[in-house]
């Protein structure tokens, strides 16, 4: 033990999240005391360097498997894989935001440290091996997200979305805390491994009630039906760069915490919770896809799409297998690229005073901005599950895990829902390539940061689809390292 009372294992386990949180504090201090009120470029680059340092810290401890802080924080492949997905989401969201915030007249320099603080909370959730630590990470992430959603202070929709997200989020947190209390009362511990060891002698009804409460609390962050009602309004009202971070980063963190607890430490009661999650998956996929069909606003459509994809991820969780856990990790990475890219294109279509978020705004885009239209087509096709893109491969892994585990009926429901989703995704493609439009847009070449985010997302979507084996092998090894 060091003089400060922390061992080497403690430092290694907390290092990636600590580096990102430290960068957030530095950016915050710079913005408060040294920053130029009219220049956000320095804040952007400092934040990106902080995220790069987070990646470097993650890679520096790659391959090490240890436990920190008395076994409450994990350093394993699973946590590090989730770290990279969350950092990717934050980095691309910042690339989208730097010009977008100026366009919508948001001069809040605190945007950048808030994104970093939210990212550090996501990383803690992925590494948590204790319910209290999971709650701590969730709150670090959530408090920052509440402020980010309402950061466009002059926009009534943004303020309304922030208030709705905060109130419903606080309500869901209450369920999570009650679940933690019940599991502690039943097993005498909040640590995952000790909970697992105590399940056999614990009062069965208290354990099941606690697990149900945890499902509610995490289901809110995952946007699973019936805990999804906040999603379309908050996604539409929040600044689009924030929506992108929420749709990918927060979802990844919630599923990481959920998968580590349920797919590893609660497997002894898998038959009890699998039936509930089976219905959650079926309802989430179906409700998300069916309601998305009726949407004319692209952000609301992508919100319901996000709900549907939460359902697909729950299918992998239901399987209760190592392949299912690996499929969750792979799909989170694939979903990050294709969904972040779609939101980047939404930002690209907006002009000052006119967000152009209606699907009709995409009419004739292929004739005016062929590169932008091609990128959006790739993202829509990948989200649908069309080969050779990442979304197709990710769904194949998920469906195969469900079938191998004996959940053929749920896999069939997932395939049907994937077919239904083609209607509203291809509707955007049809607008771009088969309709005429007259709206003029600023050239993508005039917005290099946004163009870079779209290029990275396109490259990731294609590469994970064409060469999935290495990423899936990494996801499988990462999940198998959990303990």
C-alpha cells in the first residue's frame, strides 16, 4: 500500500476514468479563469487531448486483470472495451459540437468539461463490481447529462427536455437505490461476487424484488419499454450533439453495468430474470419500431430507433451465454459508429435558425450533397441490418446467441422487427435519392470537424461490417475476462 492508502491495483483500476475526470477538471479551470469567451477551439482541443490521454491510459493497462478498491472496481477486458466505446462516443460528439454550438448560439464553455465528466461516469459504470460504485458512476454520468440536455438555455424545448429527464431520472434512481437496499438486505453485501455467493441462502422474494428494482433503474437508462417515455422528447429537445452522446454513450454504460451484473453474477437465478427480460426485449423492439414508422422528425425517429436497438441488445442478454455477452460488446461498438454518424448528418443538414429535422428536408440531398447522402444511406442501411455493414453483422451475432441458447421465438421476433425497421430507415434513403428538393445547405467541406466525424463513422461502420472477426474476437475475450 502506498502512503496515500491506495495500492497499485487501485491506481490501475481507476486510471482510465481518473485521467478523463482529471482532464475535465483542467478544462473546467481553464474555461473559468483563462478561456476566451468567444473562442471555444482551445476547450475543444484540450477535451480531445484528455480523451486521447484516456485512450492511452486504457491501452497502457490492457491485458492486466485485477481488482481495485477492495474488489469493488474491475480492471479487465470488459471494462476497457467499454471505456473505448464511451471515449469514442464522447470524441465524435465533440467533433460534431464545435461548429454546431456556435450555429445554435450556445456559448457555454462548460459543455466540454461536462462531456468529459459524463464520460468518466460511464467508464466507472463499465468497471463497477459493487452496486454502490455502479450508482456512483451512474450519478456522475447522469448529473452531467441533465445539464447538457438543457445547455441551450434560450430554447424552450431544451429546458423542457432537461426538466423531464431530471425528474424521471430521479424517479428511476429511487428504484435503483431501493433495489440495492433489498439486495444488501438479502445477501449482506453490495459487492457483485458476494451477492452471487449469498443468493442460495438469501430470502428468494427479497432477492427477486431487488433484481426487479434494478431492472427498472437500469431500464430507464437503456430506454427499454416501458421505461422509455422520456426518450423521444428528450432526444428531440436536447442539442443534437448531446442527443448523440446520450444515444450511444449512456446506453453503452447502462448495458455494460447491466451485462456485468446479470450475465456473470446473477446467472444462478437466470431462469427467474430471463423471462422478464424476454418480455422487455420483445416489447422494446416492437414498440420502438412500430412507433418510429409514424415519425416525421428525424431526431424522434432516431429516438424510437434507439429504443428498438435496446431491444436487440436485450435479446443478447436473455441468452445468458458468453456469446451473448460478446455480442452485446460488439453491437455497442457497431451501434456507436452508425448512430453517431446518423446524428452527425442531422447536424450537417441544419442551418442557422432552421434545424431541418423533418424527413422532407432530406429530399434531393443526393443531388446537392452526394457525399453526405451516401454517408446517411450507409448509416440507415446499417441500422436496418443490411450487409455488408456493421449493423448486419451485429444482429447476426445477437440472433445466433439467442438461437444457440434456445430462444428461437425471441430471435424470430427480432428478425421480424428488423424487417419492420426497413420501412422508416429506407424512407430517408428514398427522400434523398428519389425526391426533388430545393433547400440549400452549407458545403460539408466548410465544416472540417463535422466532416471528420462523419468520415470516421462511415469508416467504422464499413470496417466492422466487412472485417468483423477481429473485433468480435476482442469482444469475446473481453467478456470472458469478467470475474
